[in-house]
C-alpha cells in the first residue's frame, strides 16, 4: 500500500494522492475523502502509520502460528513414538 502511494496512485473521485488509510473500510483514501460524509466519523491513519501497525499485527500473528505449529508437531511426534512403543 505504501509503495502504491509512492508510485503516485490517486483517488479516482478527487485525483488527490492516496495518503490515508480508513480502518473502518480497510481502504486507501485521500484527504478530501477523509473530510467527506462517507469517512468523516471513521478512524483514519496516515499510510505509513497504518502500514507499520498492520505489519506489527501480522508479525505477532505469525509468531503465534509458529508456536502453535511447534506444539502440533511435538504432539504428533509424541503420538507416533507412543504408537511405535505399543507396536
């Protein structure tokens, strides 16, 4: 998303740079959109800030999934070992 703004992506409605992120609509918006009725009461962030926030969330969830995977693999290994012991 940040790269898109740097490449000069503009709002189709207002021909302004897409510099903001509307968290409610999960969309890139321009400063004119931000003032419009459509987004006035929505939570918006500067694009760089939103990018970092979502990157942090992604990394946190990825770490959680890695730990969950490790537990599943360890559990599977325990079951396979127990199965071999029974045989």
